[in-house]
C-alpha cells in the first residue's frame, strides 16, 4: 500500500490533539498544522512528510491554513490554502477578509 506524502483534510470534526496523535499512530513520518473543530463542525489539517517537503512559511486561522513548501526531490516550491468555512454569510465574510488581509489584496 502506498502512503501519501501530503494530506489536506477539511471538516475533521475533532480537536487538534486528536489529529496529531492519530498521525503519530498511523503516519509516522509526518509534520503538520492543525486547527481544531468548533463543536461538531469544522477542523482543518495540512500534513506532510518532513523528508519530502521543506516548510518555508505557514499561517493558520479558524477558517484556513496557508503553507508554503518545497518538494525536495524536484525542488518545486508551491503554496497551499486549505479552506473550510461554515455556510453562514458572516463566517464566509470573515474568512475572505482574513485571506485578503493576509495576501494584502
């Protein structure tokens, strides 16, 4: 069975510690950034294999995780946004406003 080197999860519905402990039990070579769920909604995780990816920058909010990585075998540098937003208009507005501020749009 192949094991992924990069995983992006939305709506994990669990706390940060749960994802990190599951990762240690099931995916031994990972690093990552995790945002806890709020009650039974939301939750984000961006996980990667540290021997395959180098992290240059990362930032996280309740609604998104930004990660800038280099894929070491190919030397390809790229950025990821992992996004989850509730259907409420105010939540969506908050998400897009924080992203715009982060990107200085």
